[in-house]
């Protein structure tokens, strides 16, 4: 899986790229740290993109991520490298306004990435794919 982007086009220069996990905010999800306060919310304009991308799949995608490496999660749903961005959103002819969300893990492990693109906890699955709108609608992957 590769990403054509070598730089995050939307990250402010002040971004430090670290995640701070906390299990104190919601004890019910303490085993799933990415479901607590979205760790990169304050760093990324992607959180202020109110639109959601097209539904690529009606379920999340588990991906092993390596500590310190930066991953760009596809927001628009047009990437062929799901759940990651393949750079399609920066092609002018695609006219895609949504830009990817960067994720830089502090531990190497598997993460559940949203692949329906409707999550409110970008880039992770928050269960939004279970909604009637997603399950009853169309997706790129039909199963
Ligand atoms: S796959 Fe999008 S919220 Fe679960």
C-alpha cells in the first residue's frame, strides 16, 4: 500500500505529530484508545471539513501501523488505496475539496480505520457505519 503524498498538504507547520491516549475520559472505551478524544483534532483542518466522503465500504478496515510513520487516511472515499489516500484528491481534474487526515501512531499495533468515511472520530471507526443511512445506501464495495 503506498501513498503518493510525501507531505501533508493541510498540516500546519506547528504540528508535532504525537498522539496522547487517555482512558480516563470514557471508561467504557478504555480498551479502544482511539475512541477517546480524537487525538489530532486540534492539529488538523480536516476536522473542520464538515462534509463526509462517499461511502467506500460499509465496515471498518484493520491496518497495522508502525510507530513513528505517518499515514494519510482518505477522507473523500475516492482513493484506490483504502483506507489510505492515494493522492487522487490533489489532482485538479478530480475537483475534490476534502483532504486527507494524517495519523502518526506512537505505538505499533493494529488500528481500525473508518472505511465508510462517515465517522465523527477521523480517522478511526466510531460505529457510524452501523447507521441505516450507510447500511441501506450504496457503497463502492458491494457485499
Ligand atoms: S467504518 Fe466508518 S464509522 Fe465504522
